[in-house]
């Protein structure tokens, strides 16, 4: 579904006018569609139904409680990467038994917190991490269930900053080393071998790297399954790419499923998925208001009230986000859409045919639901944007706009 369409010339989020939302809540404003979130979750669950996976929503993509709750109501678990995400997930009502904890740098405090809460398993990135979990489990009288993260060394053909399953990346252990790590870790006190994890990268647009990666770990999984009675989970991570530009071809959940289900079914393990972007990316837009239009000798700049601190993906990855006029005037302006931040790298679109706009007009930056608000900051002492959830013809504020007072809270 596309939750953001023009009706009578005005962009709507489901049945709510984005113009009205901007008037009511101000700009910059993140707007999410609950029905889009649900539709994405259901499409993936349906495509993968043969192996009935536990879909652990990757909280880092968008950690707003209203977003998490929408998936929790659908039966999702959570994929977390910090104590903060565990805190937020539990507060949103997640069952700890459906939470998996990833990341190369888990601290002692984070591990103890997760052990006490009884999470499903830790995805473990190194031997010293397994040792630390073992010590924390002994101290707290709990059991640390672990799944080593295996780095299968496949190229996911995505941006180098979001590729994680190549041997030069910091993530996981190569398959041979992982095999030795399992044999060793099985003898550690307080450790239970729960499964195997991999995650090869993000915004992957073809099913082939997923199939290749799975092929490289399938043999090891079969051996581990036969050796350890408690080895029951195969977590294949996230990474399913979405459409950012109108002419791009996204990875359909059906194609993803066809590439991975035969191997998964043959292994007979409990399948875990960790999708983030696929679930939320196209369920959100960032709405901003044009402040000025400026022209120099070589270029036109549309200057909006949203900036790199609100959405850093264009600056950080040269990511493309489609820009739409909230009220279409017709025609285009060629130029850059930039924000007020004092950096030449502060842009939302570069050398684009932007919709023709005038001062005061609203623009929507599409596909901003994943890694949008979640990566936003207070740079240039800019309060972070408000977030609104729309469902059918209702809209509710799900995070208030920060104030100037919020900027100095905690300063002593
Ligand atoms: N699981 C693990 C262990 C991960 O590290 C990630 C993302 C995911 C799951 C979810 O991946 P997804 O399904 O969303 O592709 N900030 C970047 C993306 C960084 C992804 C980091 N890890 C961006 O804006 O493109």
C-alpha cells in the first residue's frame, strides 16, 4: 500500500490532510501511517508463513513506542542493540522472551539488565563477549542464551557504511572460527547455546546475497543442531531493501522468501528475522516548510526548516529521498533542497528537479520512517521534530516537539 497520496491536490497520510497536520503540530514533522506499518508486517509474515518466523522488529530503525506497539500487537518480537532499546521495548510492552540483543560492544550493565529481564538470546560477536556474558550469568544466577554472529563474507551490494557481512567488517566471526567458538563456549558456566545469527547488511535489493549467505552457514547450522540439544534458532537478520526513488525496484517479500525458505525448512530450526527498514521505511514522511528560495550565480537553493539534524541519510550516505509538494502547484525548480544547519553537507536533495514551491509551502520528504527520527540530533541546538501517528482518519501526537528547555536539560 502507499499511505501517502494526493487527494484533490493535497498530500494525505491515510485519510488525513498533511497540510492540516503541519498546521496543527508544526514543522518539521514526522508523520507515520499505522496501516502501512501493519501491511508491511503482514506481507512479510505471510510471505514467510511456511517457516513461521519470529519477526523481531529492529528497534534502531524507529524506536517510537507507538511504532513498536503496532508491531507488538501483530505478534512481533524486538531486535535491540543497547540497554536503552531494551528499556524502551519493555516500556512499550514487549515480552522479554521475544527480544534478541545484538551489537559488538555490549557493556556489563547492559548484559546484566538483559539477563535479569530474561531475553530470548544474545547474538554474540566475539569470544570475550561470550566470556563476559558467562561471568554476568554466574553473578546473577541466570542463564545466558547465545547465538554467535557468523560473518559469511558475502557482498550485499549496498552502501559501504551499511554492509556488515564482509570479512573486513567489524561484525561476527568467520564460519571456521565460529565453529571453534561454539565448541569452546558450550563449556562456559551459565551459557546455553541457543542458535546462530547473521546479518549481512541493510537496504539489500536482491534476494541472491541472502541465499548465498544462508548457503554458507547451513552446513554449520546442521552440525550445531545435531551436537547441541539447545541449538534451535537460526536468526538471519534484517536488511530487506525498500523503494526510495519511484523508478527503483524493491525486493519483494515473496522473492526474499523464495530465496531463503527451502534451506530454512530443510534445517528445521526456529527462524528469526530482524527487519527494520522494510517495516517502517515507507510508512513515514518528514514534512517541512519552505523558508526561503535563494539563487546564486550557479544554483538555486530551496531552504526548508528541516535539516541534516532531522534526517541525516542524504548527508551521510548520499541517500536519495523523493521530495513531494504537499499541495502540488505543477512545474519544477532545479536545485538543492537544504536546511538551516551551518554545513555545506546539510542537504535533503541535491541537483534535483524539485516541485515548484514558494515561501511558506510544505514539502514532504518520503521514505523517512526508518533511520529518520532515530538518527536525528540536536546539532546547531535544534530541538528534535514532533512525531505523529495516523490511522484511518485519526492522527495522534506520539512524541512532542522538543523545546529550547529540553536542549539544556541535564546541563549542570
Ligand atoms: N539486525 C541487525 C543486527 C542490524 O545491525 C540491523 C541494522 C538490522 C537488523 C536491521 O536492518 P534493516 O532491516 O533495517 O536493513 N542507518 C542506516 C542503516 C543502518 C543499519 C544498521 N543495522 C541507513 O539509514 O540506511
